C-alpha cells in the first residue's frame, strides 16, 4: 500500500472560483495566474479547468512552453519577462508575452533580431519590487515605438497593500501614480490582483490577474474564503497510522512540547513538514478526523504529526484525516502557523501525489 497522504484537486472548484472572478470583474479580461505549478495544484490540469480564461500568467519559461505544447492558444505572459537574448528566440517561437520591467530588457530587444512581441510594460508605482520608475517610462515607450519592437503593448503595475483593509490610501496612491504616468498613452491596462479584484473595482481596467482566489483561499485576513463564496481546490488528506493512550503528564513528540493534562488518546498521522505541512504549526491547529474537528498536538515531525482523538470515539487505524481543504480552510491553518495560504499551497512537496477529483 502506498503512503496514504495525497492532495485532491477539485477541478469543479477551480471553475466555480473563476465564475466568482467574472462576477467581480464582468467587463475585464482574465489573466489567470498559474505560476509555481499553479500554486502547487499542478499546471496542466489547473489550466484544463481554467481553459476558458482569456490568458495565463506565470514565471517559468518551461511551463509556458508546456502550455503551448498542450494546445493552449491564449496569451501566455511571463511575469518576470526574459533574462537573456537567447530566451527571446523561444518567446518568438512560442508566441509568448513578456513583462518589461527594467532598461536592460529593452537593451536586449535592441540587440536582438526578432519578430515583434506582445509586451506588458510594468511601472513601479510604490511597491519597489519590479517595474520601471515613472520617470523612465516615457523614454522606454519612445524606444519601443521608434524601433517597432512591440506588436501589442499593455501597461501594468502591482499593488503592495490591496489585501489590507487599513491601506486603502496606499492603493489609491499607487493608482494615482499609475494614472498620472500613463495618462498620455492609449494602451490596455492591467492592475488588479485577487485582493484588488474584490475590494477595488476602480482598478479592474482591461485585464485582471486573479491568483490566490482561483484556488479557493482568501487574500484577506478579515474575510474567509467562504465569506467570498470561494471553494477550496486542494484538500490535503492522510490517515491515522498509529494510536497511543496517554496518561496524565505524558509528553508528545520532539522536545515534549505538548503534555497531557488528563488521560488522552492520540493518533499519529502520515504527514509532516517534508510533505509541506508547516513545521511551526502549534498545538490546537485544526484538523478533521473522520470529518470531526480535532487538533494538532506538539511539534510537527518531518514525516508525521500527532492529533487528538480523545473526543472522537470512532477514530482508529486508517481513519481519514484532512489537514486542510474541504472542512478546514488552508487560511486557518496558515494563520495558526504564522504564515499565509500562498506559502502552504506552494510548498506542497513533490512526494505528495496530486489526484484530480470533482466533488
């Protein structure tokens, strides 16, 4: 028998969440963000569930080529653009779109012999991660137009704080900077990530770029995915592989971080930090055992963790355990572990089998 841990990917939930994006941004084209192996969900079957989107966005050139080889004809945008003139050959061959975010990329275009590319010109409006400074933008546009290096141009930026309800002014400041910088240019625009799609309809523009909301997690700390009518796509599950009865004072796991305050029954689950479960998840992080809510106990090990079975009388060897997904949200697990759902989903280990399902 194989080790029982698995990640079930609900393709119908992906399709449902795409419908929610459309409800929020009915007049925008949708660029589905499927970077990092579709946030850990698997690139190609995620793309199959999102086949009706207007475009895909990711970082990895090899993954973009895989999408083209699989027959996807939509625009495919590389969010960090290209890194060398050699890569431009592949961008041309596979008709990939590139983000331009620094002057060296423009220089690569000038030095290369290539056909025209679809370009997204990224402007740094305050996040200070990627993007041309506003004062660089007019010169870059002049170079691209004079030398006819672009087939189509889209203007874009990225919000730093759209997920924080207290940071509306930050979003508006970035929006004002973008509008002021681009006001003389009549090109399509792309600004909104998942958080902005939901909270800032004035940012929707021509293209929206949903990421985390497609996978059924919330971009906000003060609203759950369920509040937003999003359905979890990934359910990480395993089974009980050992059971122990504890006496008062018995300790559990490395360093004995949990100590029984009464007679208890615990189960050992085949899941650990080498599978992508957060090592720093503390005691009381929620789990489901036999579809009943329970809790993590003690330190997470590389391959195993302990859960409380004291109040779950019907639990035994091989009882199913849900670590996150249907019934216990990845957002709640992430919050307890002091991290984000983005990190948990993307950190799913390659040794965990992904199984497509439709519940």
